[in-house]
C-alpha cells in the first residue's frame, strides 16, 4: 500500500468517526431534552409559540418557523445596467386607509413639505394610488386584505422598485431628505442610501444563526426601513419586491379568509406576522448588498416627538 492510499484510507476513517460522533452527540442531546421537558400528556398551546412585541401583547411574531426559506439565496434575474438608472427627485409618503389622518401625522406631513427643499412630495392614499400603479404591474391581489400597516410595507417596496426616489414614514424628521438624493447621485455604484437602523434591539426577531448574529453586529449597515432612498430597477429593490410578492402569494388565501379589520391587524386570526413583509425581507438584503448601500447618520426621525 502506497503512502498516498494509506493517507486517504486514514482520512476516510476519520471522516467516518466524526460523522458517528456527531450523530451520537445529537442523539444524546435529543434524549436529554426529552427527559427534561417531556410530560405525561401533551396538548398544543399556540401561546407558547408566540413572541409578543409590545407591552399590551397585541402585536406578535412566531417564535420559530415551520417553513425554512432563505430568500438571500435567490438572486434577481435583473442585471444592473452599466449606466445606472437616475434617482428621481421625489418623496413618497403613504396613508393607506380611508380614516382621517391624525393631527400628529398631519403635522409631520406639513414639516416634510417645508424641509423638502422643492422636492415634490407625493402623498399616496386610496384616492391617489392608481396614479402610481404602472400598467402591467398591478398591486398584489391580497393588498386590500392587508392591515393598513402592512399595506404601507408593501407600497414602499412597490414604489421604490418601480419609481425610485425617497420613501418616508409620516414622522418628524431631523436632517435634510435631499442629502439622501445627493449621496446617491454622487456615486453611481450606490443603489440605496438612508438613515441607519437604530440599534440591534430594533431588528426583526426572526433571523437565526449567522444571519441573525450578523444583523445584530452590523446593524449600522442596515437601512432604517422608514427613511430611505433607492434607485429603481436595481437588484436590491427587485429582490426586495419579488420576495414581498412571494410572501403575499403564500398568505393570499388566508388573507381572503381572515382579512385585517383593524389598522394594525391585531385580530387573533390575521395571518401576516408584524415583521413579515418589511423588516424580515429588507434587513437581510441590506447585508447581502452592503457594497451598494450607505447609511447616513445625518438624517433620522425625531423619536422624542409624538407621531401616532
């Protein structure tokens, strides 16, 4: 037997033993868990599997997923042009319900128009939404069944994917929105710019393993989802919007059966988790495309102000 074949044989045996060791370790861990947690009887308790996101226990997300999908592994078929699309000088804000806008939101809209420095501010409402829906690109069929909050989550992805420009929530702003446009137009390699995420405790709770750890460590590379500017038709916005549409395909029949009846969708059977259409989609994509994204600490919301 040659020394090479002997080395290969030893390496093969080592791989075999490592595999057996891992299998044995898992069985021991499962047996320990079974011993510690097993009870004489079992009944499914949905409350054990909910993560409540607010003190009033009205908003919740699943503690775990029964459907493991990593949307970062599916790149956009769209290719980024050698001469990137221009960034339109426009600001989108949305009020997605037929209910009157609150005094604080109205005040924030007035402030935004004052600091917009001549940039057109488009208020997208149920009355004006058709002005922004492109031929051949209708809103998803499930849109009308979404809560008002999830409608705005969907709309920002739609507007920035197809139109581009700035999207902002109606909240008091510190800084100048024009800075976002100036940053994008000064560097054609950038696809998006915006306020940076507030902190690791403000991220969606769902990512596990290395992805969740990366989000918590590099949160300052993640765009604040309520205050950002994007070029249209880049892989970032294409992948963002396509994933939101795919998720709505999944939820469509459930939403038809259990549509939202309150602005925040806090009904017991409303099927779409709070973070499912925005934070869980956009935050990981910000890390995937970090080389084409810039966060600016010079602009953010005034979180000391009342805005609801």
